[in-house]
C-alpha cells in the first residue's frame, strides 16, 4: 500500500515540476518578446502555444453527471419544448 501511495506522489510531483518548468518557459518567451528586439519565431510560438493552452476546457464533467443534460436521443423533444411559446 505504501508503494502505491509513494508512486502516486512521485507522478503528481513530476507533473508539478513539469508544469512549473513549462510556465517558466512561457514567461521567458513572453518577457523576451516584450523586452528585446531580437526575439524570433521560437519565442512567438512558445508564447502563442501557452496562451492557446489556456483556452482548453479543463473543467469538464462527464455527460451523465452534468446538470441539465439531455439524454441521448432526446434532442428533438428538447428542441420542441424550447420552441413552444410560453404563456
């Protein structure tokens, strides 16, 4: 049991170190683009790639657990109910 816990800690520790290293690399590229005149396409690609990763939907929920989700095959009924006039 202790080996399994230690293994998980090692993996999450590596993930943290990797995240910090990639974050530092991104900041280096952004600062280099802002400060120096000789920054090139490498710095631009790193900065744009890091910014693009921030747009990923990382807070996803499984469809079965999502609030207000329509069951599979029920879209037609849901659209009809939505189009029906209220009142």
